[in-house]
């Protein structure tokens, strides 16, 4: 599978991971900052959380790791958590803003 199709499949997988505090997926919330895919299928994901003290941070990261690993062509996954820049509502997709009543 080429990198473009693999990235689409990874995004689809990320859209099945939900923040338990907000009824929207982490991708549409804007929590995923980057997805880098090597030629060997090694995937680096840089992401954040809605708040640094998120009590389910470990669960979200494990869910991301598990779901991305199941994407065809992925050989390994590294999920890197960052709080720079800090997340804010402007990072959400229009769909997420609408779903959460922010529009």
C-alpha cells in the first residue's frame, strides 16, 4: 500500500478513537498534530490531549497505538504526546464544532 492510502487508513482508524470527555473523535478534535510514515511502514504520530492532566491519557494513547497497528502495511507505531502547542477549540474540524455545539 502506498503512503497516501496508508495515511487515509490511519486517519480512518484514528477517527474511531474518542476522547471520553467529549463526544468526538481525537482526529476531528484536532488532537493529532502529525502522522509520519516511513518507507518501511513505521508510523510516528505526534498528538496532544485536551488537557495536560487528562485522567485517561494512557488509555487514549494505547487505543491509538493498537488501532494504528492494525492498519495494513504498518510495521510499528510510535505515539508521541506533546503539549506544545497547547490544544484549543480552534483546532477542531467544523464537523466536531457542530457536533459539540460550538457553532
